[in-house]
């Protein structure tokens, strides 16, 4: 007996003891795979293509078992849900001695697995089986291209012929059908009798399997079965229903269902219910939790666990379902589901479909923001659209729909959150009107999704209307209204109205303290946002005080605080430390925040990537340029892959990467990144947003460093004038633009103009921050240079010496800004945007 490979996937189905025939197909498949393994030929995947029910999956299972001795690794990848393919591949990292998905992210781990298989290192004899891969485009990037191993794909889609060597799988030959029936029934069925049954069923393997299962369970003779089949086929034809499958298949299935109905009516009811889920695996826990779902037809069965278990067992014996004990799931062939649904009257279909909606809602854990529950939500998600749940307007189902959007939002799956949110909103608004409570709750979530994706204008418009409606329907102090007002303050920040956002958050803090108390999670959320307001107004001391309060209370609260909120507060505190000039502590605190994000949310979660970006900036400011560049390159690449270049977090990472490249003496790549970011900020935030002007300052700096001080001056003047109008003179962004403009004047030979502008901004910085601020010290170094260049040598020398002494007093030896100050060269200031 062939050995089982050292690496044998847990998802590989057990061998079908009744597998019969297909010898020529198996031999053709094996020969085709072997013929493309020479060094001169790139092996192509082999695709088993054919209609549902012809046995493609069974053929792949038999191939895996029959030829297992030729492989050291055999891995089964269910491809019904393309979104789950990366995690299935990523599970191979330990076996291939690659970094785990928990440390690199699922997408990167899956890519590393694919690359290792292509190289044949450390395993060169491998077999990957992608089962039920409908669309080539959805999984093509996960299929190893070349390499010493083999790829096998099963699909109903003929378009795989352009991607892989396609092996058509048709129905059984007559001889194969006869052999199968004899083996499955474990008796010597007469040749003519078996041929007649096979002919009646069109030699379709799935139909033969179910017919044989029924005969084996009941002892029904073949003649009796054929007589029943003829009567049922006439009934099917009388229904005049269009289907791609033979009428005999419908009839065969109906006979099995009728028998199930006679033996255990509860099993037939369960089967009808299963038909209205999606074709993907269904969590058995849904039925265990469904007792209080309100499902009337299924209610008595759900209340009796013994009957429920017996029903699943009976359906399994009749080959109507596939039970996978290891994953706790049950699955029904999509063909059987379609036939079941077609057999019911419209009224019955509506009833059962609604019961599935109730079961899905009852099967969901209470808190979609708790990471512990995310796997369960992921298991429910594939059944929402196939079941038609988005159209349901029942109260508990709507609550579940809102929780689905919350789960997708918290897990940073923004595309799906937007898609489901918009679909729910369309149906619910039509059914209940715009002022319905659940419609408003959903609008709040969808407005947040739009904001997270950078659709700031659309988010602002939606949230403004929602807030007004909530105040009328719920009242100003209702929890939903208060949460919506908090999101609306974020909209104000996205518009660049930082002071208006702070005023809004201050009012909300009072309202939250009155309603929830000073340290309740909702109140701490406001404090966290208020700290962000202070930071955006560059009031770093007060921002630090508020952020420390928010973090300490959120991270130590005995009440339920989401991982999202803790991660946000943790990173925000590290960021304010950096903005305050405490770069070393910002790095230490940022490292801890990043580790927390990787551990609790995953390395590719949006908040973890935001933390990585801010950590890279802290490392750069602290002089760890090599580590900063490595981290921001990796983070930028992940964000580009996950969200694309126009996502706000990707844009911010692009700016951070440009600034790091500039300091790493790669000005050309830095300029490319900076010039790419500026128009994206102009489109996303508007031409007059402070962040847009900040990006303009970065581009201007790079122009000056490459010798075009005139172009730099034009951009810095535009940015400074815009910032004066938007945030006023007393703001770090305005100070920075002015410092860089003075540097432009000096580069153009206007020492007097540079000296006058430098003296003006130094006085303003001192009045706003005091004399021990790093921005003040940098401006003082620059002014001392301009004073000497314009004839004030002694005064310039005194100012420089005093400033260097202040650096030595405030910063430790080796700090990059202290070291740079001693060189006596000009300071330039760049801009790094926040996550709002």
C-alpha cells in the first residue's frame, strides 16, 4: 500500500470506497502531469472540467489517494470561496519552514508558500488540488506557475482551458455505471437491469450514488425504483421548470427525499432548510444555536438535539449531504440544492428562506467587534447573498445585518462592508423609509465605512443627514446619536476644520460624561478623539495629557473595550510622544503597540499597518534610518496590495516612504513618491486641506535639494499662504512651511530676506511653544546661519552656541537632531500626515 505523504492536508476528503471506473481518465491525468515535469517544459495546471454531478471532485480525491506515494506533500484547497484560499495556503508555512501568517500576514504567507513550491524548496514532490474553482481570475494568483510539483483543479467553468491543460469529465460510460452500481449495492445486479437504471439516470454519477444509497438503505428493487423514477419524471416534466440538469436527476432526487420523508420527516425538513444556504460549508453550530431563532418549521427539530443529530446522520447515509466532523460543517451539493428549491412552491420557498435568515441571525455571536468571534462571522458570511438575506426586513435579521457590517468594518474588510451595507440600505429604506431605527443604525455604520475608505465627501454628506435624522428620531442624548456625532467630528477633521472638530468633541465629552460616566468606554473614545484634535492643532502637551488618560483607562478597563479602541489609543500615544520630541520613547512605545496589533488584530489589519507606519516615522526621527526604511517599504507594499494607492492609509505611507527615502539619499525615488502623493491628497482631501499643503511642502523641499530653489519657493509660498488661511499663524505646519521658505530664499541668495523671515517665525514659535521646543531650536540654527550671512557674525555665533547648548541639555548624545545641529547646517522640515 502506498505510504501517506509526510504532509497530508487535513481537508483532503476520505477515500470513496465505492469509487468505480474512470481508469482511462486517471491514467490520462497522471500521464499529462508527468509529461510536463522535465526541466525544459513549464508544467501547466491540470483542470478537471464538467457539469455539476459528474464526479470531478471524486476523481480528484481518488487521484490524491491513488498516487499519494509519489508525493511528499498533498494539499486540498477548497476554492468555492476565493477569499479563503490564501488562509488555506498560508497554513503550509510551518511545513515549508516559512514565517508564519501571524508574523507576516495571510496574503504574504500565501505568496511565500506559492514561491517556495515554485522553487521546490524544501519540497519538490508536491500536489495542490483546488476544488470547485469557478472563476480563473479569482485564484490564478495563488496557483504556482511552474516548479517541480503538480496542480489539479476541478471546475464547472470551461474558461480554465485558457489557463490549464483541461481534462473534460463527462458522465459515466454504461460499463462504468454498471460497475459502480454493483459495487455500491454490494450485489450482482443483472446487466440489463443495471444498464436500464443507468440509462434512466443519464449515467450521472451523483444521481447513481443517491439512487444506490436509497436502494441500499431500503432494499428497494431496481425495477421498483425505475417505476418510481418514471412516475416522478412525469411529475417533473409537468412542472415545466427549466434546468440545466436531466429531468431524471430531479426525479431520482425526489425519490430519495420521499424515502427520507417516510423514514424521518425531520431529516427531509432539515434538507429543505439546507437548500437555501450557500453551497459552501455550513456551520453545524448554527442549528445548535437556533432553538430561540423563531424558526417555526425547524423549531421542533432544533429543540430536540437527538432528532437533529439523527437527521444529519440519515441524510449522510443517503448521500444527500457531506458531513465534515473536523471542521464542524455540513455541505450540500449545489445541484441538489437547486433541485430542492425548484421542487417547492413559491410560498414554501419564501417560508424556508426566511427561516434560514433567522437561523443565520441566531447563529451569530453577540459582539461582532470581539476578535474571538470573527471566525464564526467569517463562516456565516458566504451564506448571506445565496440565502437572499440582504432583502429580509425582519427586526432580528436586520440587527444581524448591522453586525455583519460592523464585523467587516472592524476586521478592515472595507470593500465587503460597503457592498453589504449599501445592499441592506437599499432594501431597508424601500421597506421602512429613511427614518427607521435600523436604517439609521445602518447608515451610521456605512458612513463610517465610507470615511475609512477615504470617500470623505460622500461620508460627510451621509453622516450630516444621518445625524440630523437621529436627533429627530432618537433624541440628542441617545447613544446612537452620540456615536454618530463623534463620526461627524471625524468628517470635520477630514475637511481640515480642526478647530470645529475640537469644539464638537468638547461638547460630546460633556454629553458622554453625563450619560455614561467619566471613564466608561464611550467616554474614553471621545477623549481619544479629543487628544487627536489637540495634536492636529499642534497643541502637543495637552494632546499628550489626554492621550495618556485615554490609553491608561482603555487598556485597564474592567468593562468591555474593543481591541480596535485599545490599538488606536496605544498608537496615538506613541505618535504624540514623537510629535512632542520624545523620539526614543515613541519608538519603544510604538514597538509595543505594533506587537499588540500583530498579535490581536493581525499583521495586515488596517490599524496594525497604521501603527507600523507611525513606528517607521519614529524610528526615522530617532536616527534608525535603516530599520525605518525597511519597515515603511514593507508597510507601503502591504497597503498597496490590500487597499490600492488612493486609500488614505496608503497615501500616508507613500508620504512617509518618500521622506525616509530622502533622508536615505535616494532623492529620485523620494521625488517620485512625493509627486505621486500630492495630487492624491488634492483629490481626496481637497486643494485647501492642511495635509495637501503639507505634501506641497515635501515636494518643494525635494525641488530645492535637487537645485531648483525657485520652484521650491513658489510651492512653499503657496503652502504657507494656504496654511495661514486654513489653520492660522500659530500652527506647526505654518511654522514648518515658513522655515522651509526662508531656506529657499537663502538658496536663491537672498540672505536678508531669509534672515527677516527666520526672525519672524522664531518669535512666533517661541510664543507658541516656548524655548525648549525642537522646532524652535531648528529655526534658531537656521536664523544663526542667516544672521552671519547678512553681516551679523557675532550675534549669529552667540545664537548658534546658545542653541547647541540647549540641544545638549534636552537630547541625549547620538540623537540625530543634536548631531546635526553640531554640524552647523540648515534644518529642513518635512510633513507626515495623521490617520484621522
